């Protein structure tokens, strides 16, 4: 009848195959918008959202502050 095409097969990726450009996020979208330059807000590490704690280019969950900062700085350059 109609020239309908088959839908493409959906393929899913493992979290370890994904790459990110930030290492954390705020609890609600836009939480950071009302902050001044001197204020800080608590954030949630993105790797905690994955069952095994590993996601692509994110630091390990048990990474120390210097390692997290080094990785986050590199990812910020990408953005």
C-alpha cells in the first residue's frame, strides 16, 4: 500500500561507552542560576547514576579531589 519504510533498529550503549563533558550536576535544573560568584551549591557526581559507578570518561567513584579536578578541567576544555 503505502511506501512505509521499516523503522531502524534501536541499539543501546553501555554506560562505559558514553563520553561526557562534565563530571557532576545539580539536583534540579537551573539551581545554579541564582548563585553569586562566591556561592557554592552541592552537586551529584554523574558516575553515581550508573549501576557500576563507571561511565565513559568520568573519574572513578573513589577518585580523590585532585584526580576529579584534573578530569573535570580537561572536560571543561572540550565544552
